[in-house]
C-alpha cells in the first residue's frame, strides 16, 4: 500500500512537455505561464460511477480516457489547444484498490500523451460508495478566436464533424451484454468507451478566423442544436437523411433516441455561412477529415426542427438527458 | 423543479468583476485573459459528504463556503490573488433538493464576493448516494513571486499565520453534539465551519520579494511541516509552548492530536530568515495581522521535531490524515 507521498510520486510526471509549467504537481497549487497573444481556456467535467459508467460498461483505462476526453472535447469546441489537466478523484474505501485507480490514470496519461497535455495538479480523497472522477482541463486559444455557440446566423449551414448515435448504440449493447461486449473492433463500443475529442477540427475552425458557431455533442444533437439556436436567436433544422451513417440505424426502434438525443459522441456540431463551410470542407479534406452538412440555420427563436426527405418538418421537443 | 437551463441561469453571475473574463459560464468552456507580468495559479479540491462533512456537522452555506475556502487557501499558500472559480457538483438523486444545493452555492458566492472571485464554469451531475463537491480555483501571482514549500533554509524562523487546532476542537464537539453545537460565536465551531483563507498573508509574502517558504495548513502542522522539510532538504522543529493559544488546550487529552495533526485550519505555515521574519511581522502588524514564530528550520533531511520548554526534542512521527 502506498502512502500519500508515494502515491503522488507514482502519478506525477517526471518531465513536463510544456515550458509554460512554472510549478507542476507537488506544491499547494500549479503555476502556469501563458504565451503572449493567447487566452486561457478552462473546463471541468465529472464522471460518476453508477451514473456515467460501471465496471461492467467500461474498462478502467477507458474510464480515465473518457473523463479526460469529455473535457478535451470542451476545449475543442472552443477551438483551443489542450495543454494541462488536473484530476480530483474520490475513491471508495472498499471495492477499489490502488492498482485499479492507477489504471484510470493510465487511461488519462495515454490520451494526454497524444496532444501532449501535462498533469499539473489534483487531489485524492476517500469516500464511502462510488468513485467520482472530476477533471479540470486548461488550454489556450489565440485571442478573440474562440468558437462560441451564439454565432450562428439564418442562412448558415448546420454541420457535424462526425457520426452521432454510435456511443448510445454501443452503450445499449454494453448494458445488455456487459463485459462480453468489450470489443476493440466494434465502432459503437469504441465510440462509447474511447471517444475521440475533435481537437483538430476546433483548431481548423479557430485558425480560419471566420464566424463559426460550435458546440461539442455531449448531450445529443437535439440538445446541442437547441443551445446554438437559443444563444444565436435563430432556429436550426436537422435533415434526418443527412445524418452520417443514418442508414445503419434503420432497423432500430431507438434510432431517433440514439441519433438525436443519445449524446456522448463528442464530435462538434456547428454553423457557418455556405462559403465558409465549403472552404472548411476543402481544408479538412486534405487531412482526410470529413465535414457533414446536416441541416440549416433559419430565422426563428431557439427551436430545433427535424426535416424528413419529403420536406415535412416537425418541432423537436426538448429531449436528451437533463439533470434534476 | 428547474431544468438544466434554468438551473444554470440561477447560479450564473449576471456581471463579472474581472475584465479578464472573455467568456464566462454558459459555453463549452471558460476563456480568461491574463494580465502581462502575471502567471496563472490553479488548484482543485474536493469535499465529500460523509467524509469531509455531514448535514449534522455543517450548515449547507458552510459546505459551500468551506469548499471554496480550502481552494482559496491553496492560492494563498502560493501568494496568489484569487480571481475565478468553477464548481463541479454531484448531487444525490434522493435526500437532496434544489433549494439545498442552492444554499451551497450561496455559501460559495458570499465568500467569493469578498475578493471578489467570479464563477466562470462547472457542471452538475446526478449520482446515487452522497454529495461530492469539487471546486477549481484560478488566481494570479506576479511572475517568479510564487511561494514554494522547498525554499526553507537552516537558520530560518518557522512561522504560523494563525492558530491551529481550533477546527479539530470544533469538529470534536460537532461530532458529539451535532446541530446543537452550531454556535456562531464559538471560535472553534466557526474555525471548522467557516475557515478563513489567509489570502492577505500570502500577498504580503509574495509582494515582499523575499525568499519565503509556505504551505497552507490543510492536514496539520506536523504534515505540512514535513512537506516543507522534505522539499527543502532540512529539518524543522516546532516549539510546543510557542503554538498560538496552546494554553487553551491544556486540559484536553487530545491536545497533541488537535494542534499537530488536526488540520483544516487553513492558516499558513512557513519559513523565512530571521531578518525577513522581523520585517514581515512589522508590515503585517500595521494591518493587525499577527505572525507567530513557532520554531526553527535546522540542518537535516526531512524530519519534524517537537521541542518542549525544557529543550527536550522528540521526533514527530508521520501523523495526520493519509489517504489510502
């Protein structure tokens, strides 16, 4: 059993990737230095055992991966470069051992190494029942280049940077089959367990300097579309048939639930003028990154519409997961 | 019952005190701008129901106050000015209502208003059993002026910015008497429920530009003294009789436990040369802020000694709360 000192040493990085780390892990707080011309971007998100995951739905490395990924996704939605993270973990006194907690950190470290991001702080506390993992991320974006959800305008293209519904479809199977469904080659299981934050998209959007609205798809495109519509003072219309890979969901009764309200897909939904959209599509194509037109931004007041191939529109009720 | 939008609106600030808030609550992430000449200081700390508090030991406003205070205390220990905070709260589905959660935010807001600090982000999730409150704070300190625990040298004065043991003594009574002990005039109860972060001390230390080591007393002066000693490659010696208000603890069997290992007092323990100490004491006295000499820093290798009035020293074993 490691004591607190040994534990901190075991999770602390020996070297930092970024010269902006003035004081890293191991003092009362972390000190970072921002480069000139940049703003600092901050987000925090919490994952709770029994609500966001169980030991049956997620390998422990995936718990770590996902806890960091959902936060990095928030940075991506602002167009930011991920730089640092801090981890606050509340570990149950029974049912969890240090080796397991270490695997959660392994999952975070592996994802962090890709950007790279440095672990600069956090704390560990004991608790009674379920594990709670709260991650704070820090990034940076060029001054006045952050992507805001309130920037859509009527006439814009509504776009998506990746498929939706995959995570919900994977979770559905995981809840039925448990560990038997842990399949590294299944795109739906992987989408749920190891979501990929769309950092590169966010950077291309921010670097373009164009007027672009964006949200990451944590709560389903119905919910995220409504956030863009409300913040922009417009309506948005989603073309059902334009959703990426919609044909793969045809046979499922839950297809609307999964595609519109499933959430946890962590691609970006956004809006830009048709010209900007075409230019973004062109730039992204060079990097083999698809950009899907999934609808339109229309004059209105915060509504989300679903349009069928025959042109019929229905008002999408507020759905998806609402806390409380 | 408020939905998520209404809830966020109810906790969001309408105006921000700091012009550095580029994007506050209500988008994917917060964006802040640092002033030239400053570094950004970050800390995160988590409070768990059943471990750090219960509804019997703490009024809900105090839960909020303390969750923010313990983080601000980390900023104080770095010499930083508190600026922003983000709150991640996991609320049990049963046993807690929105009015109660709102009171936790009220406690945070009241403390935040004093500095002032702006609430710039966070998230709310549901969970099964106990409430978990994770707060991230952001401050700033002049470049290269942060206070580090590894800066003590043999020959330094070991000092304390306030009394210790008060919080532990208050908790002892709270655990025995519950709500009957909630006494706004009792210094021990108040020390436990509404700890005061020593921000002003940290600022005086940082502004002095002198070599000063500092830690906030979250885990007791035995533990914090050891952190300074280990990080500095010295020993430290605590003079029992020099501890502030030590005479008030004479009658209690738990006096060593409370004064040395009690923790949660959130004053600062630190070290500086005798000359610097005298100068700090002089400057702080003008603001009616006492600074107590409680011992010495000696040549050594990470040990903490306790010295009695007759000069006898004993080695202090590693005590206080260790996670895992």
